[in-house]
C-alpha cells in the first residue's frame, strides 16, 4: 500500500481509512480521545528537546548557508590573499583580476596555467594603474554585492537593509531559504517563498489576480448584467441587489430605477416569456453554456483568492507578532523569570514556524486552484482533508505560543511551570514543522500517492 508521508492519524476518518500515514513518534502521536493539548506533547527532558532542535537545524544547514556581510568580506579577503600569494602580485590587482573572473579562484588559476602570457598582460596593466583601498575600506557593500551576484550558488537577501547572502548547496524545482532577518524567500526567483507551487505558477497567479482582473473576475462570478441597461446585479442569500441597493426575492429580478426591467436570474430572459407556474425551463434543464462555465471558473478563482488573501493577512500579523516577541517580549520574560534570552530561543522559533505555516496555507490555495482538476475527486477530497488537519495542528500550536505564553508575560514573579511550558512549546514546534514539511512534499509531488493508491485498489 502506498504511504503518504504525513504526520497525522486518519483512523477516525472513513473516507481515508485505507491510507497508511507515518507516525511522528510514540510521544508525538495525536490522540483524539484526550481533551488537553498535551495529547501529542511528550514531557521528555531538556536534552531530548535540544537534540530535536539541533536535528532540525542540521537538516536546514545541509541545504544552504547564511552568510553575513562580515562572512562575505572574510571570504573575499581570503581569495584575494590566495591569488596575491600564488601569482606574487599586490592585493588590489588581485581583487580586480578576481572580479574579472567572477570571483572564481580556480577558473583564474586554470586560465593562468593555460595562457600565462595573457594573464600576465592583464596583471601588468592592472599594476600600472593606481588602486586605492577605498572600495574595500569604504564601499564594502558594493564589493559584497559584486561578489555575491557573480556566484551562481549565492544570492543576496532581498530584504532592504539586511546585507546577508545565502549560499545554496543544491537547487530544485522549489528552493525556499530562510535568512537571519527571519524572512523566507525563493532562491530561484528572489520572491517570497512559495512552495508548494513553482515560480511560473506564482507568476501566472499574480497576473491573474492583478487589480483590474480581480474586479472583472468578481463581477463575472457574483453578478449578472441587466439585459436592458447592463448594470451589474448581485444576488446574496436569495436576494438581489443593484447599484442602488434595491432588493428583490426569488428568480424574478426587477432592475432599479430608471430601468425597471423584469428578467429571470437563471437565464437573463424576459420574465414575461416564462411559464407562470413552472418558472424557468433553462434552470430545470441545467444548461451548461459557455457563459455559465466561465462564471463557475471565475467563482472558483475568487474563492481561492479569498483563501490566499486571508492567509496573506494572517501571515503578516504573525510576522508582526514575531517581531514583537523577538524585540520586546523576550526581554520581559527574561526579567520576570531570570532566564537568559538565548535559552528562550524556542519562543522565537515557534513564531517563525507559525509564519511559515501561514505561508504554506497561502500558497496551498494556489496549488488547489491550478493543480486539482474538476474530475480528480479523490485528490480534491484528500486535499481538503489535509488542509483541515493542518488547521487543527496550527490552532493548537498557536494556542500554546500565544495565549498560554501570555500568563508568563503578565506574571509579577517567576512561575514554576515555565519549564514545562517551554518543553511543550519545543515539542509542538517540532511536530507542527514535520506535518507541514510532509504536507508541502506531498503537494509538490502532485498528491501522486492518491493516484497510486486508487490504481492499486482498482486492480484488486
């Protein structure tokens, strides 16, 4: 049986009882029969929690390295000194020469071995010029930018004023990286991190939902034009409204003054031509004409856009809370409970993960719009199920990171159970991170395991 690598228990759900899900661990397993949030929190000692945190950090470091401006300048200086020593030339010509070879020491040395005369001529021309140390001493930002931009596996963080760079140790379809400034971005397009969808899908989504098209899609999805005056009319909960806020019931629509046109909401035809007792025949026949298909597609787009926009706002609020926690609340907690701020890193880590969860929700809605076809019922059903489970995970997680933390922020003296709270938060962060990582992996794989399971079932 195909396994979907998602860390939740689906035993209670009849629709998905045939799927096997990997267990997080015996300590982390969710027990729906428990009433407390501790149902999937293991009260292990601090060493286990620290090991878990270090494991997560090591996994991230395997993919990319964050370099500060000082790190970059140190690398630049090392390269300059290496070339200066090997070629017996001053530092400034070494710097300019490296710049011409895109800061690739090996490429420069290889060229020197192949065509020494050409490289020597370049060196002589550089030595005859006047070089001051101003670019290194006073314009380090430009030097760092030049160094990072000319290396294929390195990108500067796009956040204004950050100054860090990210060195990538292997790229794929999506490659989200996380900077020291707590901003995540896509290494490929330098836009906001957007897994589980790729850069091209993001580009199509943003064009489709530009301001003008967004208005057009909403009008197409939720309004119909009066067949006489063409004003848009919206139907809400069985009533219809025009620009003048005049409402009428059922399918008989009367446009506002001065038009007063009576027409059928279902087919936009004149109401006088309809059967007095049986109403609209077109409605009964459920005609799927081209206009109605476009209307349905526009409505689907608007529904997914609402989810995308709602989670975008939630993500922004979570980022504000993260900044508040990092810049203000940690100091308050440190003063109240007498704990070093570095020992409370888990609180910042938790809010970083909350921001990440909202980001995944945001772009998962785009996945739902583009990659779940109308006839893929199993995938749509399973996608909705996963999103519901993810909401439950995040709700419990944020309850701990926000509301349960508040009592420690407002305490007038140290509380004995702060250590227990810290352990719980660390465990919740790890469990939630694993679930969302597995969720993203499943979506990036196109929910192919659902197809595999369906094929295996049908062949029996």
